[in-house]
């Protein structure tokens, strides 16, 4: 995809359904960009870091799937913008931006170079965005928008949308829209970020789903990283990750399971409030929960504090709504649920048919949550049958409304770091992830209002109106707000990012003391 300097480069993003991505493959190693090869684990800040990550590469480190988050958490890739803790867009490869008409935006690029030495310019930005929209499957962040981008000189990119999109700056911070050099794009449509990104660390080697190696990018526009490199192991088993930290074979352990946290030293455990809410979705279309009074009875049966204390050993937050403490603005803007039905009595509930309560094994706490919720529902008069499987075996049936109730751990900020995407996908009539099968005109109107709102304050207020309507329908019962437990010894490691957005972990400032 060569550039066309004689005329503006353009691309269009079309809506297409997502397809499954292939398994991980070995990336071709590239030359290291400086940095020591010393494998020391302690002492000087220029030594290498050792990290164990929870999720092995699933798409050969392609930026167009979930591997993009891993690349972001390892500080390999960057986009035009980044997201702060409030969900606002901040400068990254773009230093500034401004609206240009109702549907247009103009972005000004900073002086920077890719890890292979090529300059970051407008043509490179357009090429990267074009490759993202041509990917199969297309990144989720592009599934609901049509864009046209043009390079206007070396340092200016103009992006327009088919409809007004107030979230475009946040959208462009998504890791799947990382900006890569021309060398990343092969003739076979595969994308290799190794050595072709802009972050403070260069991905130099990937050993399948086992390990990876990063070297310091000495030409990083933000200054050299404080560690010379990172040796990464991918360890899906949470107990094994905790053991690596406990035995000193890792400096940083991602996502330590709650059950393992009490076995580590206090200085090794760092809890992060997150935007992830564990929610009980009730089937509003079919079965016993089609009756709003019965849904209200189920909601009244749930004791969030008992779940926090009993299942999460206090390492979670009690439910406060759909958006928890990882969305810090939500608490002050929250509105009371609207229009809740009067709950059915225990005698009335006892007359209902057996309900199927489903969840999945991929997140180790969820089966325990399901057992506790089952006991709470049975105490209210329900007859409950549990169904627990691997998530891949359940998603299609959950989306088809084949369960009466489904417990899901859901990131409420999703792809644009704003809850409007989550509210639309999970609770509107045409939502692509509507497990509750909810179709309510008032909810749809409230979500549409939030999506069209211009400015953070107006959008946040509209999102809280939508939350109030959803909770009023008892389509979803928030159970707990998860905390992530990241493992590192604060007496030995500095600069680890504790990010509720899940996009940052190891940064240019991360180092050994």
C-alpha cells in the first residue's frame, strides 16, 4: 500500500460482521534497537525486566484483535491519542486536534520516528488506518463508524465521519488503531508490528504462545525507557503467575487471582479499581424473567456485599450501578433507577418454573459467584439449575436468549473508553451483545441521546440517564465491581502503571530499583 504524494490519500471504513481470528504464529525476529542483553533481575535501573502475562498471543501479535491490548500494555504500540483515567483523549502521536465542521476533525502530528527509522508522517497514519479497515476481521472499534482520512501535508491528517462522532479522538486511542510503518504490512495482508511501531519498547521476538522479547527503543520521541528491555513469558495459569512472583523468577505478574493474593507479601499486591462489572443478565423476553415483577424479585435477592466478602475475600467493590469505581465520574452523576416494578412475593416466586443460571469457567471467580447467587435466589423462592462451561461453548446460546440468567464479567468502557458503546451493545433493541434480550424504547432513546452528545459532561449525564432506565427495567443486576490485582514488589520495581482502562502496565518509566 504505497503512498500517493501527488494527491490526498483516502480510505473508507464499512460495517462488516466480525469473523474468528486464527491461532498464534511465530513472528520473524528483527534486529534489536539497542539496550543491554544482561538478564539481571535486580539492581540498576537499566537492567532488564521480567514479566509474566496472563494472555498468550492469539493472533500472532496482530494489532487487530485482543493481542493489541498486550502490545499496548507492553508499551510497543501507540495511536494518535491516548486515554487518561477520566476517559478523555490526550496527545500521543498527535499533538493536537480540532473539529472541522460537524463531521470532520483535523489532527496535527508530532515529530517522531518508527522503530525502523522511518518518519511518522500523515501518509503513514492514513496507511495504518486503511490497513485496519481492510483487516478481516475488522477491529471492533471500527464496527459502528465509517471514516474517510486524507493526508494534508506532512504533519496534518483530516478525518471525517459519515455521521457526527464526538468520540473520534477517544476511538483513535484504541490499541487496534496503532500507527505502524510501511514495513509492517506484507503482501499477504498480515501485519507484523515487530520493529515497526513507535513505542518505547521494540518487539524483537515472539516464541509462539510461550514468550517474547522486547528491547529498548533508543529513538523514542518521549525519551529512552528506563529499563534496557523486557523478557516476557505468557502464563495462562494464575497460580503459576503468582508463584513466579513469589519465587523471584518474575518482577511483574499480571492479573494475580484473588485466591493467590493472600499468599503473597503485602508489598507485592497492588489492587486497581476497574471498569469491569460482574452482572447478572436476566432474560426479559422469554421464560420466568419476562415478568418484570419476577425480575424485581431476583434483583432484591442479590446481596453484593456477601459476594465481595465470600467470593472475592474483600478484593472487589460492592455494586453501585452498571459503572463502578473504575469510572470515577459515574458516582457523582448517577441517577436513581426509573420505573422499577414491585417485586413478586416469595410465594409467587415459588410457583415459577426452574430457571437456568449460566456462567463460564474462563474467569476463575465466576463459578463461585454463580454458586453464591444460586443460594441467594433459592432463598427468595426460586428453583435454580446451574450451567457452567467454557465461554466459547456458551456465547452463541447466551446471545440467542437460551438461558434464563447469565453472569458475565463485562468491561463497561469497551473500545472507545466510554460506556456509550457498552450501553448500546448490551441493552438496545439492535444491540450486538444483548444477552438480556432487552428492547425498550426509552432505553434506546436514552442511549441514542448519549451517543450524540457533544462534550464529556453532556455525554456523561446522558449515560447516567440511560443507566437509570436500564436498572429500572431490572434487565441487569450488577453483582460486584472487580478489582485487578497486579503483582510486583514495590520495594524493587518502580513505574508500573495501575491502569483501570487495562491499556497500560509496563511503561517507559518502569524500572528495577
